[in-house]
C-alpha cells in the first residue's frame, strides 16, 4: 500500500506497536516492559533523526513545496475526511523534539510503580496522539490525534500522580476539554466554509488555505474559537490555571511529556490552523491576544517569584515562556515566528529537563517545598548541576537554548513597524530579569546554602538511567543553544506561506 | 332511564382517582400495590365498556382486559415476592425507609 | 329502556365501587384495605356480567378475587402484625395526593363531559360471546387472532413463576 | 605570528573549561590546577604574540593610509534573525581588543598561578572543588576574551551574559555560606537588569541601522576619517525618533546602562562590594581587573557612535563623575579591606568612564581640537594600568587574608614586619593608584585629568579632588594593614608570614608591571580613530595632580601611620556623614526595600494571590456551580417512586390539559 511507503505513518505505527508489545508483556516482567519501551523510544528517535535528514535532503535538492512527504488516503468520504500526511520544517523539528522527550521520559519513569505496564501503555498512546497530530494536515485527523493525546493525561495523572491528584487530573482534563470544545466548533465552522460555493468541502489544511474561502464575517467568529481552543493548551492567560495544579500532581514523565510536547500542540495549532487559515481575522484581532500573551509573559514570571513548590515555580515559568511562544506567533513575521518555534523546542526540552530533575529530587526527598530543602549540591551534585543548567537555559543564557529562542523572538517582534507592537515587545523583554530572579531564588534555596534536613545527607545521586535521561536533554538544550542557525534554517522557510497569507489579507 | 356508557365511566374514573391517591399517599408497599390494582381494575372496566358499547361486534377490549388481568396477576405475584423478601432483610415494608439501594 | 332490575343493580354496583374504592385507600388497617379491594373487584365482575362478558367476569373473580387477593392477604399476614394500623398520614402528604387525584378526576371528568358524543350511547343487545368463540380467537392467527399475545403472556407467566420461586426462596 | 592565532587564544580557555569541568573532576586536584596554569601560560604567550604582531607587524591590510585597521580574523554566522540582522561569532583584532587580550591573559595567568597557593590550606592541600574552580576560571577567561574580540554588538551582549554567569559561579564558589549565596544572586540579577537595557539598546539600534556589525556601525565612520561619512551607516537612524526622543539617544543611553551595570556605575554598583564574597583571586581577576571594565570597553567600542550623540555622552559624564566621588567617599571609611578595594575599583572605573565622556563636547563634531580623542586614549590607558595595579592590590589583600584569616583591618595592623614582600608590593600598588610618578597610574591618570580640564575647569577640579581622595583612602588602608600598631601574635606557629612562591611570584610580576606600564606608548597604539595621538605630559596638570596625590598621602600618613585618636575624633566630629559613608549611603537598604517590600510584597505576592484566588477561583467557581447545579438536580432524582409518580402524573395531566385546550380552541 502506498501509504506505508511514507515514513511519516510509522510515527503512528511505532508507538502503537510498542503499545501492543507492552500489552503482551506480563505485569510482573519489569525487564520485558522496560525493554519494549526503550526499543519503542529508540525507534522513534531513529525515525525522527532520519526524518530530519530526509527533510534536509529534500530542501537541499531544491524541493520548495510547502509540505513534503505528502500522502493522502480517503478515510470517510461523506465528510471528505482523509488521512492526509505531510510535514514542513516546523513539524519536523516538533517531531524531533517529541522523540527526544519520549526517549528521556521512558528513562525518567524507569522505576515507575505501581502498574508499570499500564503506565507505559498510556504513555505510548499519548505519544501516538502527539506524533499523529504533527504529521497530519487534515483537520479531522489532527483533531482526533489531539484528543488521543489529551485523554490519557487524565488517567496518567489520576492513577500515577501524587498529592491532590484527583482534583488536578479532573481540572486539567476538564479545562483542556473545554478548550477542545471551542476548537471543535471552530473546526466545524472552518469545514463548512472550506471551499467556494459549489465546490466540494474539504478538511485538508493546505486546500483550505489555498481556497481562502472563509468569509471575513465568519473569520471573526472562528479565529477566536480556534485560537482560544489551542491557546488553552498553550497555557494562555487566563486559561492557564490547569498548568500549576496539573504539573504539580503529574508523575515525572507525564509532566515532561505534557510541558515538553503537549503544550506545544497549542502553539503549533495556533499558527497552523488559527492564523494560517484565517489570516484576515488574525490581522484584525491579533491585538487582543497580543495583550493577553504579552501580559502573561510578565505575569507568569512574577507569579513564579513567590511560589515555594518546585513544580509550581516551573509551571508558572511555563506560563511565561509559552506566553512568549504565542506572543511571537502573533507578531506575524518570519523571524518572530521562527523564534516562537525555537522557543517551543527550547521550552520543551528545558521544562522536560526541569521536571525530570524535580521528579528525581522529589523521589528522594519526598518534598517539593523549597523551604524544606537546601544544600542539595553537596548531596546530589549531578542533579544539582543539571538543575543549574536547566535554570540557566530557562533564564536565557547564551549557548543554551533559551537565549537563541528568546533573542529571535525579541528581535523578530521588534522588527514590527507598529509602535504598539514594539512597546509590547519591550514590556515582554523585561521578563528576562524576572526570570533570573525566580530561577536564582530556587537555585540558591534548593541547591546552595546549608543542608536543611539532616536526613537528606543520606540520599544518593542520580542512577545511570536518570543520568542518561537528563544528559540527553542537556545535550539537546546545548545543541540548540550552540547551533541555532541549523534549526532556524529548517524552520524559517516554513513560515513563508503563512506570512504571505497574512500579508495578502491585510486591508489595503 | 337508560344505562349509558357514561354512567359506567363515572365509577371507573373515581376508582382510578382513588388508586392514584392511594399510590401517592400510602407508605406501606402492599397498600401501594393495592392502589395499583385499583387503577388497573378501573382501566379494565373502561376497556370493557368501551368495547361493549361502541364496538359490540368485536372483542378487542375484552381480550385486552383479559391479558391485563393475567399480567396483573403475574406482576402482583412478583411484587409481593419482592416485598416479602425485602421485609425479611429490612424488617419493614415502609417505602420511605427502604433506601439502601438508593445510591 | 333497561329493565328496572338492571338499573338497580347498576346503582348498587356503582355505589359499591365508589364507596369501597375510597375506603380501600383511606382505611389505616391494611387487611381491611385488602378486603375492600375484594369488594371492588367483585363489583367490577358484576359489571362484566352486565356487559354480557361472562367469561371475563369469571376470570375476574377467579384470578383477581381468588388469586391475587389471596396473595395479598398472605403477604399482609407475613409482613404485618395483626391489628396494627398504619400511622396517620401527614396532612401535607394527603393534600398532595388529593390534589393529584382530584386534578386527574376533574380533568378526565371534564373530558368525558365535553366529548359527550359517545357518552349517551346505549347498550346494544344480542351479543353472544360464548367460550368457543373466545377459544377460537385466542388461538387464531387471523386478523383479530390473539395467539401471539397469548403465547407472550404464557411465557411471561412462566418467567414470573420462576422469578417468584427464585426471589422468595430462602437463602 | 599570524593574527589567526587570536582564535586559538579565545578557544583554548573554552576547551580548558570543558576539559577541566568534565574530565578534571575525575583527576587529582593539584594536577588539574597545574594543567590549568600551563594552558593559561600558553594562552598568554599566544595573546602577547597576537598583540605584538598587530601593533608592530605590517601584515597585509593592517595599515591603510597610516591608519591601523581592525582585522576580522573569523566571522561565522551564528544566529540569523533576518537577512541583514545576523549575529556572528567572530574574532576581531583592533587596538583595544589587542590591548584587552594582553590585560586579560596577563591577569588571568597571574590569578591562575596565585590560586594554586591561595586555594590550598597551609599544608598545601588543595581545597574541595579545586577542579571546579579552575574550570570556572577558564570559563571566565573564555567569556572575557570572547567579549573583547567581538565583531558585533550582539556578540558583546552574548559574552556580557557569559561573564555574568562566570562571575555568578565564582562569587558563589563557597556556595554553602549564606553570604556568598546572596551575593552571587545579587550580582547576577543587578547585572541582568542592566543587560536588559543593553538588550533594549541593541534592539533599538539594530532596528534602525539594520546591522549589528561594528564593521558598519563603528569602523566605517572612524576609518573613513570624516565625520560626514561617519553618519552614513547610521544615517537612517539619525532622524528617527522613538517614543519622542531621538533613536540614537535612546539606544546609546540604554547600551550605556548595560555597561554601567557590569562596570558598577552608580546606582547599579551595589553588587560589586558584595561580590567580594568570592575567593580573593576571583575578586582580583573579575571584580577588579577585567570584567568590571567590560562596560568601559563597551562604551569605548561604540565610541564613534557616542561621539555623535552628545546627550548620551553627557549622561555618561555625569554618572561617571558622580560615581567616582561617591565610591571614593565610601572607600574612606570601610573597615573590610576587600570592600574598600572594591569601592576603589568602582571609583577608578568611573574615572575611565568620565574620561571617555570628556572626549567630546558639542564643538567636537565640527572642529577637532587638541584634546579630542585624548580622553579615549587616557581611558584605555587607565584601564590597562588599573587592571595591573588593582589586580596586584587584590592579590596582596588575598595574601594578607590568607595569612590572618579575616577581612577586617582591625585584625591586621602592623603586618609590615611579618610580610615584607607583600607590604612592598602593596605599597607599589598604592603609589600607582595614587598617581605618583613613575608608577603606571600617574601616566594614565594624568591624561585623564588633562582631558577633563580640556572639557571644562569644573570637571578637571572635580576629578582632581577625587584623585586626592584616592590617594588618601589607599594609604589609609595601607597604613591600617601594615602599620598603625604592633601586630598581636597569639600563636607563634600561625604567625602571619609571606605566602608560598605561587602566591608571591604573581605579586612581584604585577608589581614590576605596575612600575613600568606607564611607559608603554599608548598614544601611538590605542586611539579612537587609529591615528597616533601626539601628546606630551602637560606639566601644569601633572604637577597639580602629583600635588593633590601627595596631599592625600600626607593626610593619610598623619592620621593612620601610628595609632592615634585623630581618626576617632574626626569620625565623631562628622558622625552622621561618617556613618552614612560606612553604611554606603544606605543604597543597599534602599534596594532591599524596593525589591523586597515594593516588588516582592506589593507586586508578586498579590499577583500570585490573584492567580490562585481570582483566576483559578473563577474556574473553580465554574466547577462548583456545575457541581451544585447537579446536586440540585440530583434531589429531583429522589429514588422515591411516589414522587416520580406524582411528577409523572402532573406532567401527564398537564399534557392532557394542553391537548384539550388546543383541541377545544
């Protein structure tokens, strides 16, 4: 079958196979479970790297089509639902990111207890959804995979979480479901205006964009619906409150995957669907969301300054950083949007690293309250150094990922000719100071200083699988930081169609 | 003076009303069943008299009553069996007090 | 013009039905309630006989008055202490019941009065319904044949027998 | 020696950082230290080679029309924003870069060597974290070198952050002590705040000029030698305004604030005294000699732009002049010798800033007068000499602290007998900073004063006064450490003594450099436009500056040479002033108030509360409303069959009634 000649479909098949393999394992055979999970994760990683090289070759060979590796299989004819696959630079790097985080996540949940088999099964179901979302270019399949990625989250937090997990799982799922309710309305609306009068309706994003048939009056309705729908997942103010509670209760690997990849679905969807398909309304309404996201950048950072729970700090910092992603996307120029994707990559890896380290520290100390900890650098130097590196990446130190991303965003946004946008950019820029404040506060409290609790002196440093998990992420963070141009070259050309559509939609 | 259809419907109607009243007000489950029988009975009467007065050539109403009686018998038998069983377990037959299955 | 006997019988029956129905639901002693029900059922049977449906009247007496009521009496005997009367109804409960019942009666009564078209219809005589005919109908598959309901009822009764045994069995 | 080696000069410390950080921790402590020192030695030799080649070689393209050109050795793209805005990570060698290479590697080598002894206990065993220490030193050296060879303003920003990081890591080297823990946080955040402005400045600048590269921003104008074409690269920016002010004024002022943060100009100086919590060699390297002059370097690098914007220059002038005086005033009362030296550093850097700022005035754009560019040269000269003698002073202080285990000067007194070598080196440092010929400081400071008098008599007198204070407080410290009264020795075995050769050798070398550095022909080598500047010592100014220095020294001698009640009486006489100065004019308390009470308590806490209770509360309210609604509905589902019947009946009756009404009507 022609579909199976496309490498993209294997990003869905491999996790599903892993899922099947895990189902065959006995619940007691922890070794078999781990082996299957690791094999699955490694296979995904190899696929992702291979995909990058295919992409680079295609672009290098002068293939300038908007999406490469296109496949299209009719799925449900009455609604013209296809299984349409295709990737551009943005999806490629997002897939790479997801593969990295799945890989690290498997090792971070090495000692998952209880029910490791079921945990990994849900984990891989979630990653199926994530990969499926990134490879699809059909509205329906995208939405379907989106939901596939969201639902396992409820069980993963509700069963394997800690603390007030029922509340958190419920809150997270309900808020995200609320978002997808908006989204579904939006998608249905798009579908029914996807083609000019008399032509068959379509779900294919590229076709919809080329048809450009959504009436302006409808765009005013559909753009906010889809943008808010994805924005909820992207932790847009004021729909971000699921994030602190959800992350605080989620088990390590789930936090990693959620902050690392799922929240990126939001940003990705915002530009791929909301902005690309409805450029007119995007131009008209962007200022509202710019204000919201610009506000949330500073707001999240300031909130993070007074939190005492490690995961809350990180969750609020995510609000700030993800706010930056949406903020940059709304600037509508290639540089800022490229920066947004870089920031997604950077934030994904760095937050995954943070959550992995927090999980490891929590697994040892059984507390996440920074007031109860101190001097961890003496006790667990490896984790301490990892935490410092993650913190530095977060506060935007050069040669780590955060810097390249944030600078691209700031400089890109500042290229906007409108004073309003530039003033907002300057306000957003102030977050780099606040970020430094809360990161250093945590680092000083948690890692430096005196050991607060004598029992902590007996704790051990990271084990090999924890080292592997964190080292992978640190390397990735450093790679983005040191060679940003490599990623920028992959990403930036993908924004040309979007920017072109936006400019075409500008009122004359 | 003639015995019209109307004259048979009056007692039936009152019987039904009594059944309703009893069903709603009584607490004893057996009393509720009795009220139920009243209602059923009034319906049977209606079937029969309508059939007899309006369509004397057919027998649908009568058969309907016949079957209704059979079903009523079956239903009563089961219901009473359940009531007796409940009584065995809960030692009471008051409908308000038997709430174990509520949630 | 009906015979006077018929009319007198009708009035006796009607009054009996009304009075005993009311007593059935108002008495506080459950056994009396069952007894009044018996009278109501008998009165009903008389109506059936008046309608010339002798078979139905017989069934009414045999099954209802004979079977069901005995079941009731047994059930009452098993669950109630003899002579104990139920506690008095609260006025709120009674009011609610009365409202519902009276509303129903009033509405239906109004309906009856207003659709007076058929209300004055008289009994046509000369209907002969013998057992043979009933048997034919019950087991026939023609139009107006009742084989299917008949069989359904028999299965139901069977299920009911089994159910009764299972439920009432002492564990 | 090819200039390409500059790349190696920069890259070697980076390699050493990775090597020592990743591999070194597995090796012995001492051996990593030795490897670090040797690598630094190689690096220093290479740097000297590059500098000598640049200044005295005549390679291709180095000199055009008698002007020494900036040479871009390598310039690969690192981060592309747009087609024109490309951040490059390059290596550029020009006079100030070459000079800085020498300064950084020299001081760094001295500190590397010195630390071998300093970071060991008295038995010569290296401290815990020795490898980490050397790795961080290498990281710092790399960052600083990367900064000075930057080919574009963004690269400077990048390395500003990097030196900030290295400084953070090194201040917090003793991370278990609360003081170090607070100090490194403070240093990072304050400089970060300044960097924010730097970033904004770069953003504004690049938006209008469409470039980061010095090639177009700076060298274009200088090398063309004409101020008309000077504006071509930034001509688009010239007329533009942003939020009501000229774009260039905004940009350059912001960039200056960035530099002021690193260079500890008032009011962003508060981190520097606290930064002394780090190991003393670190203070010598970072917080005295190299990193703190990054701000000066930044302004010097963009000097041709600043020349065009008089407003920004005036701000620098005022801030610099005020800081010089302010820090000198504080330095006069400090009892912690490292803090006193820190304030001295602030004051001296302010000298350099002032000197840059006095280089131009309104007229300078039209007619190039005699003193034009002198300030620039003087500033760079002072940067160079100051690095040497301030490193010397700090390393001496380190030796003393290592010997007596205290920073406070009342634990010292009378150490001259015990530590003669240290004492003499310290004296040389003091003489140099006070500006006594023939020591290095005299020459550079003299040029600064000349430039200041050129700008205006007031500025000149003001700076002379600060120079006098400088001499006074330095000799105050000197006397309090080495004389004042006899040192009380409690334990013969632990009596203070001169430190091992690893520590004294750097002192002697630096002292020697401090003696001769003044004779380096700076005016030939380091000038803003590459043309040699013809200056001679203006003996009226020089004489007066020697005079004020001598006055300061004499005053200090009278007050502090021998134990006497005079200082006590003076302090009592000016109690309020003295206390304010001792408490550093309450700037720390002010910051503490603003950050904790204002920002933390009235912004962050309410925001967090708002988030938890209003925003989250709203969503919880939604959930609760749904919940209570469903509970309300659940009451209908009572489980009471009679209630159901009742409702059903009423419903049925209602329907029947409606039907009837409809039919009847």
